[in-house]
C-alpha cells in the first residue's frame, strides 16, 4: 500500500470488537471539518491513521442523509509506536491550525474548535471517547446477527 491511500468509503470509521484505538482528533473549521483516528484492526500488528475532511453542502448531520463532500485518506503507520503515531497526528493538527484551517488562531476559539482524545483502549473505550467529543454525531451501524 502507498503511504497515503485516498478513497471514498462509507462508513469511514468502523469501531469494532477486537480493534485497538489510540485516539481521535477533531477540528471544526469554517464550512468544513477534519476527523482523524489512529487504530489497529483486529488481528493486525501495525497501527493505521485514517482521516477525513468533510466539506459542508447542507445542514444534515448523518453521512447517508447529506450531500456533504467527504474525502478519506489512509496513512500507513507500519513500524510506528503509539507515541510516534500520536506525535504525527498532533503535528498535522498543529499545522492545520497554524495555516488557518479553523478560521482563527485566537486561543479561546481554537479550544472550542479542536478536540483531541487519547484512548489507548478497546472499542468500548473509543465509543465513549467519541461520544464526548464536540460536534460528533454517531449511530450504530446496521449489521446482521453475529457480525461486528
């Protein structure tokens, strides 16, 4: 796989039993937002970083209802430790903020538009963390009996 693999997928993030979740980052920009997740899929050894940019088109929330444009990227973190992965994503968030992605550099406004949750836990810990993040909207995926 290339270091960055660009694609449009739905759902973008699957929080599944057996997965390991390092953390999540959310930046709420003007007319767009950024959400990133560092995780390890069940049975995998290497961490992954998946992130997406969402450009607002309408005021609907859920992806299957909105016409918002979603760009999804995967970044291979093979060989990286959790701490190295966190530093990589923190660096990306800092760069986005410094380049004006949030539409502001005022500290009190940045705090309202940027959230970072380090989890280092299972799917339940990740789900709890995501529910506490501002601007986060999630719902259970429709699954068949016996699947994640």
